């Protein structure tokens, strides 16, 4: 290693340079921040381990174990085969990982030529859908390939990078180190100068604010309710031949689901020479009271009950050492309105629906006497004052996206998107006429195609403008749940030709995405899609979307976790 030029900066016992010259075999190569390298594995690793790709953030020298060493601070890349995509990925595409490290320049085995190729012209990218121009050329990027997406291995997601974040800022500057240092600093609880506020996990909370706490953190006086189960009734198997599929017992609601956050009010911040803690007031949900399970489940999810019970919460380390309730369990703040009379309840429920983390309180609950009492005047006053000081944020209005619904049925998937205000139903494709008629009736403003989706896509690709077929650039949101017979665990005949044909409609759906290039794309299917063919179907779906240029993520949702209706 030979350094070029004078040092440009000294910081934290590190001396930074603009350029280093490395002798790799018979040739010398210059390395500057932004260059891509291959790093040899550590000596204890097996020889078959491939060399690690990275991007240089800064170059420097420092004393390490008594010796002056030549080093680089780097951010790692991931090969496509080392992501969730496996061998379905493009061998020339790399993914930037949000991990950094110091490496010895002597461990560099090769300098890579990898080019950053983001989608710069969005309008042009949409117009290229379904054409040869949309296919990435084999020689695209640098000699060793190209990259444009991050990879988050803990989630199996491929998000777009923040362009300002990934810029080389200068010697000793690393956004990943800054992010990690801030996270470590935020873990320390701090009391405000006024003694009436506390910083927990980087957020400030003030006396009088309502807070959300992770479930099962604070014990209630009433024992938790045990879910009931109902044995399956005996029926005539000849009359009900499919009855054997049903479970031996039906479980009641909220079985194997997460419990909701607990709600508390910050009453006091106590800091002395000997101890530091906060005092919070418990608020009960209907399920936490003495009400029966059947009665509690009829109450609104946003309903709370005031109480006179106060508990203490301690800093993380103190709580772990003494088996106390930790401040680390605080999730964030919330917003609570008082209900003075029962005639206000409908309006309060609407208010809670119009924003996130909103609740209302109707009565004072006494767990010892198991009674509900009217709210006292000072409680109503304090809750109103809190809302004046910290108003509940209002969800921003969003422009509805022009939506195409494929395999639409009667509109079950896209209806919720429409109710949320993000989808404007413009086009729908449904092969079965009764469902198509139902969709048309439910969405009179939509153009509903009661025909086979492959044929309609061919018309669009041939440039047909008949029958209101949308043009490229007009579809903003594409939603669909391709038939799942070939994946469903309930289908005993998924190996038959009909089920395999239904599976092939996933490729058709991806072809729609490739042709129309919507801004957003949602593919819904059963959970077993992930396991099918050892995950190969999921990998091919994600690899296809990544290759198109989309930011891609996979999510598993359990409808029991979202009991809104």
C-alpha cells in the first residue's frame, strides 16, 4: 500500500487520505472513496468462502495493536445469491447492505467495477414496459455489474436507498456509524431540565401525556381472561361430507393473537441521588376489567377506563437488575379524549377512526370493588389540557391512485383500499360473470372486463385502444390475488392440471405489472405460497419484480391481528 498526497484530515487518532495505491499482482491500482473492492475472508474461515464485496467510504491509517496499519472504512455489498432470491437473482446485480466495518487494505484481493444504476427517468421507465428496452442489457453497468437497491436480510426486503444518504460525505463520515451511535445514545434515559419530562429511546415524553406500553408489561388486578373453545358438533357425514375438514374444537376470538398495547398516563418524573423512575397511571381496556369475555368483546376497541392505580417504571438497566418494569417498554405517545355523556360516544368513535393512536375514556374503573363510576371533573379537564398541549395529528389526505384489479372477484381485495382513500377503482378483470356483475354493481365507475386476462393483456400489448383498455402510464396501482388452488393446504388435488394452470396465472399477473409498470403493485396469496417448491415460487416472483426495478418486500399478515370490523 502506498499513500498518494498529503493527509487531508486527522480525527479520533485516524489520519485520512484521498487516495491509496495498491499493488495487486504485477499491476498497481488506485483506490479512492466510492471504489468497490473484494476483501479476502479471515484466516479462520474456510477456503471455499467467497471474497466479500464492499464499497469504500474512507481511507486512513491508525495504530492497531501497536502497529501503524493501512485501513479502509467500507460498506458491504451482498451478492444476489446470498439474498432471499438465491440463484434466481441476476448474477450481475449487487445489493448494498446497511452494515459497515474497518478492513485492512492488505486484505484487498481485487478492485471491482460496479456501477450505480438507479431509475432516473420514471416516465421513460414506465413507457418501456413490455418492450425489449425494458430488459437490462448483459453489459449494463460496470465490468463486474451494477446495483440500485438495498437489501435488508432481517426482513428479506429490497428498498430504494436514500440518494443523499449513500453519497460519500468526506473523510471519517459514515451515515451508518452515525445511525448506530445515535441508537446507542438514545438508549440512555435522560430527565429534562424542568424535571417534568424524560427521554426514552430518543423520544421526549412530558408529564400529563398518554403513553402506549407493550402488552403484558404492567400487571392488572383482574386475572387475564382465558379464551374459550367450543367442541365441533356431530353431524351426518353423508349430508355434510366436508365436515371432517373442520377442527375438532372452535376457538373463540383473540386466540394466538397479540394483545393490544397498554395505555398509561405519565404522572411524575422522579430523579434523586439514589434513584430515578417515572410514575404512570394505568388505564384499563374492557378486556382487562371484570367484564365477561362475551361482554367485553362488544365494546369499541378504542374504549379505555380511567383508574387510580399508579405504578413505577425504571431505567432499562435498573429494571433488568431488580426485576422491575422497564421504561424501555414505552412504545410512543397516544391521544385520549374524555366522554362526558353517552350521547357523545358515536362522535368519539368517529374521532378515533380519523387518526392513529386515538382513544377515548368513558368512566373511572375500580378493580377492587369491580365498579364503574363517572369521570371526575378534574380528569376531564386534565385530558382536555393534554389534547390542547399535544394535539392528535391528522392523517394527511392522499390522492387516490388509478387502480386496476385483476382476478377481482366482487372486489374483496381492493374494496378496503378504496375505503382507505388510496384506490380509485378504474379497471377490473374477472372471468366469472356473476362476480364481474357484482363488482360492476359495487363500483359503477369502474370498467369491468368479464373475460380471460391473458387475452386482454395480448390486446393491450398489440396496441389495441378498444373497449377502454388503459395505456401505459395510466395504471398507478395494480392489485390482485392470483388463484391459489395450487398452493392452498386445503386443496387435496393441487397436483392436478387444473390447479397447476391456476398457478401459472401468477406469471400472467407479473406480466401485467411488467407491461403497465404501475407505481405500486400488490400480490396477495395464501401463506403456503412461501413454502411451495421450497420457496422457489416466492423467489421467482421477487426476482422478477427486482429485475423490473421495483422496491420489493414480503409481508405475512394474519387477519386475526386486525380485528377492525
